[in-house]
């Protein structure tokens, strides 16, 4: 660009030429390294984006969306971040919040009646932050989009059909608030539900609320559950469609305890599985070893990989997990090493962590098979016998 043109545009459109608004992305650590990786590609320094970004989390009922929200509220409060929780689903209780370590005195909890009121609250937060020049970061959570009626839906009669009213309100208002959120460097986390796509074209499942949600989101997280039992369940988190922060189609599975939430033991188990998947941690029966040690031996003593594996110092998998649990300094070192490894081998790592979801997988994840088996209980009974 010529200097004359730049000078002319700077005088004509001074506000639009401000490159200071293009800030380096700051993250809120989820304290789940594998989830940090899925969102941002950084197991140690990544997490939920905080600099004017919009994140969407969607999934079926009972998959752990609200539990994840409460987990993030507790973490944000520990780090001194203001949290505003717009609860239109009325899905949380004091007992559950306290159980996850949330400070109720610090939580700004609101229950808007309709969608337009939610946007008014978000807009007023942005105005107040700009007036006060409050530099403290803020996390705004809206739970959930699907359960929030519009003003038109509330005012109409029960027998009158309101077509796409949510999509219309979201389309008009998300455009308005996006720039305002960026100015105060807030993070907006939208919780949504999954709907089965009746047309059967494209994705098996979609979110209610229209296409504007897909366009405005910086990262879209799909949540689903696996292997539920009386104590907990495996929660799968994936980026199946869009991620502006990192490469999409990444996934992780985290064990969730119904009472304790995301415990450190389960988080480290998930992290160890991630280390094995990307090749940092090798395993041989009940033993495991660091692949970096193998590569070092191969170079120093000119050994084949098989010979180096035989000579490298091995340790029980349980001992490795115990050390990560009890030695915080060692845990942080392994996290830093894994982030460096991901950066150096990003093509290979992202290929290993791909989430190519087939139609069968999608039906399984969203419990459609449960409905099928219920309808065919006689057939299942015969098979069981």
C-alpha cells in the first residue's frame, strides 16, 4: 500500500485504521490439557478464548454441558475473572455450584425472560465496562440458546405458530454485539442443544437458532457422552465443523464423575491417553517410556528403534500417573514438552487426533440407537436369550 493512500484513509476513517484491536489471543485455561489442545492446540497455555471471541458448545441432553459450564465458572473465579451467568434454562442449583467450588458471592447470576433481554444485558455490560475502563476480563455464559424464547413467542397465543423467531433475533443482535464484546475483550460462551436433522442432508445433527450462530462463532464444540454408569461417564468433546483458533476435526474423551466433577485423576488419565496417541509416551505391556528418550538413544548410540526401546528406562504406567498426580513441577514440565512437541509435529498430531464422524457414529453418540432398541424390545429380548 502506498503511503499517500494509507495517510488518506487514516484521516478519513481513523477508527477503522486502528490495528491495536487485533490483539494476541488470551486463553482461559480449562485445566483439562486435552480440551485445551482441542480448542487452541496448546495443552499448557491454551483453553477457552478470552479476547472478544464467541464459543459455542452444543450436544444432546445429559452429555455434560452444564457441568462443564460450572467447572469453567469455578476456574474463572480462581483466576480473578468476572463471570456473568445468563441462565434461561434454570438448570443449576446452589448445591451443584458449591460442589464444584463456585463462590456464590462473586457470581453474577441473572435469569432473563426472553432472548432480546439477554442481548440487552450483554450490551449494557459492554457499555459499563467501557465507561469504567475496567480492564478486568469477563466471561459471559448464556445457558441455553435453545431454551430461550423470544418476546414474540411470549406475547403470542399458544395456538399461533411463530416461524424462525429465534433465528431472526440472533441474526439481528449477534451482528450488533460482536464488535462491542471485542472492545472490552470479553469472552461469550453460548450453550446450545442438538436437534436431529429431519432432512438427512448434510450433518446428522444441527443446532437450533439459524445459520448466524455458525458464522459468528470462533470455535464450535460438540459434546456427547459414552459409557455412562452409576459413577460417571466418558464425555467426548470435538470440533466437528469450525475452529478459527486451531485446526478443526480434533477430539478428546474425558472421564466425568457425577459427584466430584472433572477430577485430577481422570484429567491425567485422559492426558496420558493423549500422550500415547501423539507418540510422546510409548508402552510395552504394563510398562511405558518417553519416546524422547528412545530417540536420544537412537542418535547417541546409533541404535535401531527396537533396540533403543529395549535399552531405554521403563516404568510402570501406574507410577507415571502417580508422579503426574503428586509432582506438580514434573506435570507442568510434561505439559510444556507436549505443547512443544505439538508445535513441531502439528501435521502428524492433528492427523492422529482427527474426528471423521460417520453416520453410524453420530447415531450412536446421540443415543438414537437407544430409541431404536426401545421400539424393538421384543427382538432384543430374543437375542439376549
